[in-house]
C-alpha cells in the first residue's frame, strides 16, 4: 500500500468527529483508553493529529496542562503502516515546543523502550512506578482493617472542593478538571479517607478497554492507602490495573498477596530536570501514564 510522505503531512488538532480513528489506534496498540479518555484531552488539553491523503488519522500525541506549571505528553500513537517514518518524533517535538513556548515543563511516563527515545530530547529520569495487573483479584468478604480514627466512605459532591485541594498539594498542581471527569467512571472506587473532618486520602478509578484502572491513589501513609485499595477492590470487578509507585513496597506486597502481578515498569521523566513536582510520600498510585 502506498503511503504519503510523512514530511508533507500536516499536524493539526484532532476533532471530536475523528474519535473512531483515535480508538482504532488504541486498539491496534493494545492500550486501555476509551473515548471518554480522549475527551479529557480534547476538553482540557490538546491532541495533535496527523492524517493521510484520505483525511484518516494515522498518528496522535496529546498534551494535558496542570496548573500552569507543567504538562503531560502522552497518547503518542502511530498506525503500524506509518511507523519508523519519523511521525512520532515530529509529534513529540511539536508537543515539547508548544509547551515550553508557554513556559510549561513537559512531563511524560515512559516504558523502558520509550525511555531510550525520550532521553535524547532532554528528558531526565525522576521516579519509577509499575503496573500491577490482576485478571481476577483474590477477594475476602471484608476489606483490610482501617487505621484507628480513620473512616473510609464514598466521595460525595460536597467533598470535591476539599478533595481537589488536598490532591493539588500532593500532585504539585491543580488537576480538579481531571478528577471531576474521572468521577462516575468507576463509582465503586470513588472513596475518601477521613480523620474527623480532615481528608487523609482518596482513590478514584475509571473503566477501560481492557481493564478497570484504580488511581490516582493519594494518602498520608501506606496503611491508609491499603485500606482505600481494599475497599475499592471489593467494589470493583476485574481485570484491574494499578500503577503503583516503586517506593511503596508494603503496598506492592499487599497487591501480590491478592493475585496482582507486575506487568511492566514505567519511568516518570521530566524535561530538563529530574526533581519531581509531587509529594513522594503521599503519591501511592498514579492516574495512569497518559494522565499523570
């Protein structure tokens, strides 16, 4: 099949009417995103797209800005017949230039193979996490014990402002737009941990093409995070992904005991620096490598 020269293909924003093309790229890559995930980028960020001569989307890259400080680069996808032609490089360069031109620091989450691509662009290793997967997690009738003085309950609408404020202090920037769009995607996993009237942790989730994803998971300590995850697992059907920080060894052991196994590692990489923006102690599991 003859393909147009990628050098003359123009990059322009993805349109809502083109989401079927984007979904086809996700399916070909074996990724987990649904149309609702693409809409997060369309509503809160930018999706750059390359089209062939028939106006069919053949490659994408997305950016998502957080709080005017930094921005994620993700969803770098190229249709199989157009790979190794420089499209991903062109899209990545467009994202970097757009973000740095606005005074934002680009961030991305890389697989080991992707890391070798991103290092020459100026990205530096910051910290790692691993995707834990369970086809059918082992369950008990009860969630694990909750630390003394802490109550875990579903997140209500009235909780959102305080939850978003708590998250911003941990994540390093306001991402309330994302958190609000995750609500309703996996209702059973929308849980907050409270000590009196103070929020001390929360977990959200979302449905996916291949699995439900639990995250972000933010908490004051691993005991509280374990209690949140335990309740979420009881209320969520498998298969399940959890993208857990490598530093959280107790949580990793707890997940392994419940039928989870590590699938692949990721490295969080930051353009021009290694120092992280988030609070490493309270960051337990990320929302996903595409969202941060």
